[in-house]
């Protein structure tokens, strides 16, 4: 077992996936290690806690209580809290359904599916957004998603010099959209109101401010033109239209050669 003092003397690591050792589990345990635990169970509990309580409240002590073990027991399987967060991040990327990308003919539908799935992941797990930029994201599930995205973008017919730009355009848009949406959903849940209730109250408050009256009137016209009776419907329309703009942009750049 790696003791706390030993961990403090070690240089900062870039990724739990670059440790040169396989994840430790039931089959790898030797004498003295706590029974009933393995990395998979610990990672599942980490995801549950992050979903329920958020990133700010997560701690090794809280995780140990969830697992009904001591905090030191968890350290038989992971060295740091960052290890756990990185393992949890990769685990939820395993929830994504990846399309079969063998046929280049269907790249549009494949790209839409990947974008929709990624957005849903960010909304379902709001803690994912800040972690995506904190780790290398080179776990097996994250890499499978990345390879799938790269293959779909290659299938578009874009020249190599433009493929990374296309990936950035699509998936940084998805990241921003899903992050804001996920935080809004989380905020409504914390406030104990539905998204529609929160939205109506916010719009009502804004409309009553004289200095914002002109801006609100313009925004109201845009929202009416967009359509949708609920926040979810309006958001889906925006996401779908924005995604189609990106697909059309890729098509235009391919045609431009």
C-alpha cells in the first residue's frame, strides 16, 4: 500500500492511465487488503456521489462512508483523489453509444449521434465539464470516443489540415452547450423547482425592469419565432439548428476543396 508520506514525495502524475500498472481488483489483492472492494466498485460509488452531491463536496472520507469502509481502505486501490476523479470521468464516457463508422456515407448521422450523446452526458453528469480540461482523458472509454470522432471527421472528406478544426467546432460547441444546460438543470434541482418554473419566474422578473424592457421585447420575439412550449423543447430546437449549421459548414468546406 502507498502511504500518505510516500505519496507526498512522488512527483505529480499526468494520468492514472500512465502508471504502468493494471487496475487492482479482487484477483490482484494480496494479504491485508480490505475485502469486498475493487476499483470498479469504488469508481461506481464515486460516480454516484458526484452525481448526487457534486464535485465540490466530494472527498475520500465521504466516499469511504458511502462504501462503509475506512478512508485508508480506499488507498489500497487508488493513490489519490485525482485518480478516482479520472477513473470516474472515463467510466461515464463508457455510457456513450458509439456508431459504426465503417461506412463514410453516413457521416452526417454519425456526427449527429455523437454530438447528441456527448451533450446528454454533460447534462447527466454536470461534474464532467470541469474535469474534461483537468486530465489528459486517455482512459479506454475516452479514447474510444476520440477515435470514433476522428474517424467520422475523416469520413466527411475534409482535408487533414481542416479535420482538427472541424472537431473543435462541433465538440467545443457541444461542450459549451451541454455545460450551460447541465448547470441550469442542477441549479433548478437545487432550488427545488422545475426548469419551466425557474424560466418563467426569471422572465417575469426581467420583464418588470423598465431599463430592460426593450431588450426583453426583442428576446421575446426571438423565443416566439424559435418555438417550443417548454425549456427542454426550446433548448432542443436551438441545439438541433446549431448542429445543422455546423454540418452544413463542413459540407461547404468539403465542396470548396
